[in-house]
């Protein structure tokens, strides 16, 4: 199952997230995911594992298990490479690490630019107070450099991530190539209905990261609610004979949102992919809608002083 993008390409509805896994773990997980049937892989230079992801993908291509044309490979431009002159070198490094000639989608990871470093290693430069060191770069200028990468054939589609409504509208006023997606945190506790409605007006797909809520995302694990333990979602799962994770994912995909859950467990990798094998009744979707809390797990408050910090407004 796929969703159409505004430039004629399609994005598979279930993606495989690659954050927070390294070395042999991510190589094995990506290989397992390809064998299970995943074709959409969501990565980023900031995840510091693109060499391993590329190795796993290349191995499956060489073994004739998959063709490159059947894969949808995503990476993201990190905040220390937002200066227009660094965009293409950052993308070329990602392509080299992934052993690919082109990306299917390149995403601006955040609208915020951070202080640059000379070694092209993505990092979070912090000052003595633990706050990020900002760089004065307009994300519109960064976007124009990403558009140039499309024209060079280095990437087929470009998008953004963590953009709020004002930032997205401003980008749309100045772009030549429209973003195909805005990838945002989205789950039952943060259902992003307003953002989804805005993006639909412009033909932009909302991709959901963190679709299962807290795992690997929470920056306040003591106080954050655990979505996978929600008793009301457990009741819905029991009704359908499905796992809680499958209900959480299907709730999003039935609203047309591609999801990028991450797991290194082979059984859960298969379980997540099979979440599209059933439909939720209309009344159950409405009930799950009512569980929204507008609760954001990933706030990155160490960047809240940045002029382009996106979370000072509701969406």
C-alpha cells in the first residue's frame, strides 16, 4: 500500500525507521525488514548509521532479493548543514554512505540551523548552558539548495520535517518545488489533525514519526505517559484480536499517514508491517480520535531559543 505524492511518485504506507540502532543490530534489522516486505526505509545522517544501512540494502540487492527501483529510501539534511553551500556535499556524503546513486526523498530534518563544524559530522553544538549554538540561515535558502539537488538528479523528491504551520506556509510562498511531505511526530496522543488538514490543502503528505509514542522518543520518561500501556487502546486491540502497536499504526495509516516505526525485533518488524491487514470501524477511529491529548514527546527544549524553533505555536 502506498500514498501518491504531489510529483507523481508514491511513498509506501509502512516505512521502517532506522534511528537509535547501530552496527550489527541495524544491519540485521534492515535485512530482516527487507525480507519481511518493507520497501520504505527512513534514515538520516544524524542517526550515524547510514554506512550500515547502506551495507544491508546493498547486500539484499546483490543477493537479488530486491531491486533498487522497488525501494523508497529516505534521508534527512541535518541542522549543521543548512547553509546553502553545504546542502549538496551533505547529500553526496549520504549517497556515498548508503552506496546509492540517488535518494527517493531528502528531508530537511528541522527548520533550525545550528553552528557548523568542519568535519561534516552531524552533531548538536551546545554552549556552556546546555543550549544549542544557533546559526543564522533562512530555511527558505536551504530549500532552494535542495531544489537544485532535485534538478541534478541526486534526489527525486524533497520534503521537510518538524515544520509548523507558519513555516510551511512561508516555504510554500517561496518554493519552486513543493515539498511532498512534512514529517512530524504523530500518534494517538498527538493526532496532528490541524496539520493534516493544512497539508491536504496543499497536496502535502504528513508522515508520522514516533507513531507508537514514547519508545525511543521521550525526553521525560518519568512524567511522560506510555501510549503502549493505554488501557482504552488495549480494549480496542482486544476487540480486533490485534496488538496495541498494530492498532496505533492502523489508526494513522487509515487517515492516509505513512508511518515509520522502528524495531530491531524480527517478530515486531513483521507485526508492524501486517498492521495494514485489517480496518478499524468508523466508530473506533472516532473513539481513538477522542484520546488526543496534544502531548508531544520530542520537544528539544535545548533549542527553544532558536528563532526558527517550531513548537512555540500549537501546530
